[in-house]
C-alpha cells in the first residue's frame, strides 16, 4: 500500500472512489484495509481516504501515539494529498482521533461522524488478541473460515439476514492478521483508558453519532455522552444492534448519506 512521508511521519493509506473527500479512521484493531471496507459497507459515495492509524500496518507508532498526535498526523496526510478539508468518519477506536481532529483542526473538518465510536474513557480487552492463540496466523485464518461458514458465531440470530452477515464479515476480516497491528492495538487500549472526553465540548462542526443499543464492544452510553457533549450533534440509535450489526442498518446508512449530502450541499451554496 502507498505510504507518504508527511510532516508528522510516515502514513500508509488507501484510496477509493471519487468526489468529496471522506477521511475514514478505522477501529481497534484495523488498518487502511478496514477503512476502505467500512466505507463500502456503509454505502457512501465519496473519495475515501483510509489511513492506517499509527501502530497499524505500514504506519509506525512514532507517527503519533495520542489522539491529539494522531489528529495532527491526519492533517499532515491531508496536506500531503493537497486536500483542504474532508468529512471525517471515526469508527470504534478511531473515534478518539476523529474527535480530536474535529476539535483541534475545525477548518479541516467539514463534518464529523462517530460510528460505534469510543468517545469516553473505557477498557478495551486486548489480551486475547495480543497474547492468545489469535496472534498466530494459522489460528486467525481458521477463525475467519469458521465465521464465513457460520456467521452466527459473530452476530447471532442476525446472521439469518444475508445483508447483515456479509457486512459483518467484510469488516471482521480486516481485524486479522494481528501481526502488523499489535502496536496500534496495544496503544489504542492505553489511550482509551485515559482518553480526555472533554475534547468533545470543543467540537463545533456538525456531527452525526450512530450507535447500536446492544453494543458490547463500545457501550451505547458512550454515544449519548458524546451527543450531550457536542453542541451540534445528532444521535441515530439502532435498536437491538451490536457493534458488528450496526454498520448494516439501512436506516443508519441512509442517515449517514443524508448527513454528508446535506453538508456538501450547504458548502456549495455558501461558496456561490
């Protein structure tokens, strides 16, 4: 995958699509592959810019450990790509850097989307991924094969819906292999424990928060806290959805597309 030597350090990234720039900050664990997959699953039409956050794949952890440092690295990436501003989509663990980016660099962010995102201090249980059998490539490959045969292992009864199952598997396969994602995973866990959620009060750009009520990875209360903290935020609740099934919800997907289209239309009108 291409990498750029930015002012903040090396950043690996992928691009897909065309049109309005959408910077996708992946979850924990993930990488540039997950950013592209998430955008495809959500059905957005945009120029998707999907970096690997520091510690993941080709982006070294030295490019930025904290959410503030990662936000600066994303600005440096936009600079290197000659992108003045972009919509920002923070997924799961990527929500911390996304919120910091919107709060600290508002002129570079057209609108913020926090999807099943970490926005308050929490514990991310990473030991099985860092030290257990899933660190072995053969084991993770075997797990992915099992999930493809039996999506119910990942999403329970929701696996009866082929649309939901395919969406969950598309993203799940970008969690592995752990090799190449270990540093980012461990760092995300450290940052989540001590995340300063007060940064949300400084987010002045329009924001959309999407979260499932049965999310066991990132509790739903994180979403309600985020909406209370940001002055221009709207909450889209997905009743009964988990961390893995929320991306497939068609109502939430439509809300995302309307949010992006509405703000893009407003920016065009303002420019006239």
